[in-house]
C-alpha cells in the first residue's frame, strides 16, 4: 500500500470509479449541449437563459461542474505526481489547482442561481 | 588483503538453482541464518530450463504406482552403478517433496480429478519392468523447471532467506584440519572480494555442460563447484558419465523435452522410418536416453541421417494435433519456431544428441555431506562441505539419468541436506578459524588473473577446450582419440595458466568472471577426460568402441578422480537399500 | 558488415555514457542479437551485459534493441535491424550499473511487494491440494513470467513512479496469485493494492503487451485486478 494524502479519496479505486462516472456525466452533458445548439441554430439570449431557468437544467449543469472539478482534480493530481518531482513544486501546484477548481465551482453556482 | 570484509552465516549455499533454493528454504524455515549466493539472480539459474517434469510415484496417473518401481527404473537406468540406498531415499521421500512443492504453489498441470498431471517419460515401467510403460512424470505443461524454480524462489522470499545475488564464489576456504569453513566470493556489481564464513558450505552450483561445444546447458553452466572442490584437493566421482540428450535442436543445441516423446512423438530417419523400433522393440522412443542417443548417432553414421549433410534426425510431433501441442507442449512450439524455424504442428523438428547432464560430481551421502577417500580407499566425510543437485553425485543417476529424475534429485537432496545441516547446527559444531595463509590459498587464482597483463584470450581458449571435449569425449569414445584429448587438455591447461585478463575494472566485470569460469571448465574437462580413459568398459552414457560391453567384474564401481596426482581410483557402489531387496545387475534392454 | 551502436558506460572511467560504434561481419547469417554481442565481446572484452540460458526462459538479457525492449537471445537480427543498423541500449528507466547492465533493485522490490507466493491458511492435506483443470487454466498466461523486466521498463507509468507503481510484471504476478484457486488471501492482497499508485497508475498504454517476449498480457491482468477490487468494494 502506497501512502498519499493529497489525492481525492485516498483510494485508487474510488478515484478510478469517480473519474469514469464524471466522464460519463460530462459526455452526456456535452452531447446534450451540442444537440441543443444544433437544434437552435439561431439561438438568442432569451432562449439560452430560458433554458437555465429550468431547475432540472440547473441541477444538471451543477452536476457537470462538480464532475469537471473532480475529473480535473484526479487528472491533474496524477499529472503532478508523475512529472513534478520536487515536493514544493508539486504541493504548490496541487494547492493552486484545488483553489482554482474551488473558485470555478463557486463561480459556477453563482452563475446558475445568481440574478 | 587483511582488510577483506567477512560475512558470517549459519549456512552458505553456493548456487541459486533448484537444489540450492530447496536447501536454503529448509534452513530458513528452521530459523537458521542462511544465505544463498548465486552468480546470477536465482530465477536465471539453469533449473529454469527444465521442461518435461519431475518424476515421482505420487500415484496420480496410476493409483497403484509404487515407489519401488520407480527405484527399479532408476537403478536399471543408471546401469547399476546408482547407489541403491540413495535411489531408495529419493524414491521414498520424493512424494513428500513433490507435495510440498505443490503446497508452496507450484502450478502443476492437472487431471480431470484435480490431481497432478503425470506423463510418460523414458525408462519408466510398472511392476519392475514387467508391467509396461508407466506415466510418472509430474508436469507443469512443458515449463516444469521454470515453475519449480520460481516457486522455490518465492518460498525463500517468504521465509526470509538472505540472497547474495550476482556474487561469484571463487574458492573454498579450508582450515588447518582440512575442514571447509567458508568461501571466498566476489560481488560482481562492485568487484569487492569477501570471505563468507560458515559452518556449512553447500555447493549447489549445478552442471558444467559448457565443457562441450554443443550443449543444452545455459552459458552459466561452467562447473564452478567441481572446480572449487578439485582445487581444494577433493576427489570427484563418475565424471566420465555425461548424458547426451537425444533431442537437442540441430544447430542451436536448445533442448526439446523428452515429454514430446512421452506425449506420443517419435524419431524418424531420412527414410521416414521410426528407427527406435529396431533398437528398443518394447520401449521404442522411450528407452533410456543413452540408448536413444546412441541409436540416433548410429543412424546418422550409417547414412540415414536427415538434412543436406545427413547430420541429424527428425522428431515428429505433427500427428499429436494442435490441441495437445498447445496444451501440453506450448514451450516446445515456441522454441522450435525460434531456433529451428519449424512449426511442429506441421513439420518435424531437426534434432541431434546434445550434451545435457553431468551424472558425476562430488560424492556425497544422502545428507549431502561431501565424501572423500583416503589413500587406502576408505571413505571419509569432508567436514563443513555439502553438495546437492547436479554438482553432487549421491549417486542416484549412476551411469545414466532418467528423464525427470534431475528435478526430483534437486528437491529431495536439497531438502535432505537442509534438514541434516539444521540438526548438525543444533547439536553444535566448532571448526578452527582459517588462518591468513588458509585464506590466501583460496585467493591464489583470483590474484593470478588480476596480475596477468598479457596472454591468450579467454574466449579462444574456451572454444578450443569445448572442441577437444566434443571431438574426443562424445557419445562414442575410443582409446586413441581419448589419449589425444587428454594430451591436448594438458597442453591447454598450461596455456590457460598463462592466459591474460585485459579488463581489470571492478564494476560488473564479466570478463573476469568468464576467466574464472574458464579455470573451472578446465578442471571439469580434465577430470572427465582422465576418468573416461580409465573406465575400460561401456556402461550407461559411457560408450567405447574398443570396450563395447559392460564389465561387471572390474567396473561395477564408481570411478574416483583424484586431482593431486590425476589418478583414477574406484569406489564401491551401494547395494544395500534399507527396506527393499537389492536390485541385482541384469542385462539392460528396453 | 552490420553497424552496431552500443551504449557504453563504465562508472570507474567514464564521466558520462556514450555510444560506441562497432562493425560485425555476420556473413549473411540471421543470428540472434546475443550472438552478435558475443562476437563483440571477443573484440572488446570490457563490454558488459547479462546472459544465461540463451533460449528465452531465464530472463537475463532484456535490452532495448533499436528502440524496442526484448530478449537478445531470442531476437533474430531480421526482426530488429533496420537499414543495416542495430542500436543496443540498456533497459530504459532503471539506473545503469555498467554498459548494458541495469540495476534491477526497484523492479525486484515491486515484485516482492505483492507477496509473490501462495498464501493458504488451511492445513495442507497429505497429498496435493486438488485443483480442477479449469481452475488451473486460469493461471495460464500468468505464471510463465520470467521477470526479464522488458514490460515494466517499457511502461511510462513505471518510469515516473518505479518506487510506487508496481508495474506490469509485478501486477501480472499479483493476479497470478489472486487467480489461483488454492490461494486464500484475496482480501489481504486486494487491500494492499487499493491505493492510487500500486495498480491505478496503469493508463492502459499497453507497451507491456507489445514487448513481452513470452507473449503475456499484463494489461488484461491489471484489468482483472481492477474488476476484483471493484467487486470487493461495492
């Protein structure tokens, strides 16, 4: 057993499952978005914001944002542990990524439920 | 040299093949501080190349199988100079040793009832030769040696054996009483020379097939243990007995298992005739290896060999069908494609008898204790020295080993030596410490090479040695050729004594190792040559044109080669098994 | 004449590794790469490499030949030589001891870590433990590993984390024991593997499968371990 404290769940298996589940969510979200855009070639702001007035769409989007955050964290954590050998650099990078993802997530919530 | 580091163990085992690892395991399990010293990482040892299986009456293929039948086959196969107490020990202890291997995890192939798969091998019979062919060789496909060696290595890891991987043993260290008290060894990676002290030094260095130009043996099989014993002044037994395996791939020397014939393959000459029917009407292709090898050479000499030069015969397997080949002989198909460019599912494999196994070696009792003889021919134990496996001559193989008996020999006697050493250590042993002079004696040849500045090159001398052995001490032998060979070897010895080592570096210097190995090849070759010349009869693997018959009056004996005066003496064969009637020598037919 | 370019480094005399050029007259024969190296060693006895069985079963002579890992003793020149040129380098990703000899300690450490031996806590019977041919078949393609390290040293994940990622060879052996019907330590074995490095650094690159000289498939075994972990933890 290799010890680690900065990965998402401390378990390789749950990281692995989470990455796959989040990938599926993102794939579905992407397909939905592409389909929606194709079906609305002359999309205007009213229609677009109308879509996000719908609570189901907000929940779906939030789910996608969380999936992005989890997916990105697991992936970038892996990249950091592969390629960044100096501890200070690796830890610094990981903290930066966590903060960035947190900010993006909060920002996303604000956009979805904000005014 | 006074600064030389010293390591101390309860037991030091030199060689990490099947026998060494089995001995190491037994000792580690008993809590003794045990080290296995090997010139290669243990799983690179030559045991890994064993294919067909381990012969043992475990009663799987035939519930009525009997260890006595196995013993009879072994004694007969050895042309009656196998020691019957040792053969008895091996055949009775065998099942325990095999079941232990299985419990350790060895992935044996299986019958439908879940028991270990057994296949027929050469020289096997039921009911003391009267009940037809037996199937007694326990197999893991055709990779039994690989499976066995890895399993034993794993078991040693589990039990905390100390491994000195890629260390090379140079010479034995003896004290003033001629007890063996350790060994000088070289760490190949750093070049450091160390004395390893121990109350039990176990030689498990394997064979020396590399004395021949054409051999199934690994490049590392250079007879290091025999060389060390001879330089320490100890005699070696039955060194003229070299097994030529019938089926080495023509040109490459790579082995294809006797299991091929056990599974139903057979040999054909250029006329497509299954010629073994003429030489061994009953056992046919599953006669003793010496018998089959001689028959093949006769076919070739009489002009019925295959190929452009008529210098080999064919092993036919295609009639077995793809399923049997894939399931039971997958490794053979691989080797055949790589080295003979032949797919055995549709074409026969070109094969030729190839040097395979050294029946002789350091004489030991069933506990692995090395035995020497005094001037009047009385046996005595060499304190502190043990030998197991191919380097030893217990002797269970006599003048010709049966297929599948070598793996059994390794595990039975590796285990036996381990058990004996454990009890000896528990009872307490004290030997004199070696003096600086004793240590210096063991460093002589290393220093010789290290101080040599010019001289002939090692590879060239090695090639000449191998050619001499191939030409004069092959399947068939005769006085004049052998005398010539002995003469050539003695000249070669002088040249080797003056040969040079140009690379004196310390880190992973393989040139130095090859030079040290050449010394050992020389020792083995000379012992073989002189013993072969001395044995004036034909027995087992030792076949002479000038003495074509077995001579039980004069030579129902072991030969003993004494290195100090290069003399060959005789030693009695044991005819006193403990629990069965002795097997009297009979005419050997298959 | 075959052009052979060999990685040379002797720590006692060289400050840095370099490539040395040799010419070898193969007389048109399709030799094994090991045969060529033996010819070179006669020209220059200081050339260091490992070898033992010379028939592809001992696993000593793993090496990088024209960019691909393999065993020199079973690789014919015709399989690797391009434009009459052969480039020999040590197995990538492990420290070089000398010339073509690498320090395999990390590789062996990972092997030892997976407890490469049968664990069975039931009393052993007087004979062998029975195993059906079907159960035994599950070990085919697993037990044949020769520990040559061709796979692990071709694996980028092992290059980056050789101290943490078990690597394809070790994982193949881990599964060999998980798959053995006689082994009773499945849970214990799995619990040792469920961290983000040991198994999960495998990215399915499959270099291991491409180079294995015994034709084994570590990626598939790793997939099976993941399935077991999943089945065990959900």
